[in-house]
């Protein structure tokens, strides 16, 4: 199971209306062990050195649902299965960012604990569990 970490700037970005999870395009980027993201220092995608992953079929999340119940908002994306059409990686971090908002602001990342390399035809499933994030 991957460890989830939210970027601290994400909290301020929410307060300033940077994200609209009903209409914005939320994407995935990949980063190697040698380029670990920093939850306290990184704010936008260009703050992180990502790996090129042109051989992955999909890096766009689709929303399963979002909304608030009893004062708690949850954003629930569908799980994403990436299929390699060529070599991908190695990567250890899966970074979630907003591709619609200016400068691609960061949301969170998952640390898989060790590097993963995909060969052509391999799949990698991002299982988000019950939600990507919740606000109470």
C-alpha cells in the first residue's frame, strides 16, 4: 500500500478557489526515488522533476463522485489503471495535480516505497480507496 501525503500549499489553494473538482482536469505525474517531492516546499508541478511517461495510456483521473455529507466533503476518483506501451520508469512517487488551473498546482502524492518499472504491456493500478481527500 502506498503512503499518501498532501501538499501543504493545496490547503491554501483550496481557500483561494484554485481548484474546482467538478470541472477541472486532474492528472497524474510520476517521479523517481532520486526526485522525491516535498510536501512543505513544492506547490506546482514544475517544482518537481518528473519522468517522461509517453508510453502510458492514461494519466487523467475521472471523478466517481464528490460532495458533502454532514459537513464533510469527499472527492472520490475512479481507480486508474495505466498500461505501458513501452518502457516506463523507474518511478516511486505518483503525483496528483490540477492540469486546468494555472501552473498545474499540486494536490497530493503517493510514495510506493520502492521504485517501479513497467515494461511494454505491464499495468499499474492506482487504487484510491474510499476517497482521494476529505475536508471536515
